[in-house]
């Protein structure tokens, strides 16, 4: 599952890099919650929460249906 998550994150990363941001996989919990760290301009962006739920979570759940949700960590 982690390989599929990383592959999906590569696609997401390309979008984030256009705005000077990046994303890092921190962990996948036992209950299939993906924890990520937003980096660069995304880390302090006021729209980061919207990006996380509206883009990152949606793409990850489409690519890896077992994922229950996505959470940001600092």
C-alpha cells in the first residue's frame, strides 16, 4: 500500500511544486490514516487545509481506496 501512496504523492507533488510547496509521507497508521507533512510555501499557506482535504485526500483515496483519511502533521 505504501508504494501506491508514494506514487500518488508524486503526482500531487508536481502540483504543489508549481506554487513552491512539497509534501512528505510521515506514516500510515494501523487504521489507514495517512499522515503527511506539507513543506515549503504549503506549510504556512492559509489554503493548506483546503489543499489537504480537497486535493491530497481525494487523490490518495482514489488511488488507494483503503485509505480512511489524510492528516497533516507539523
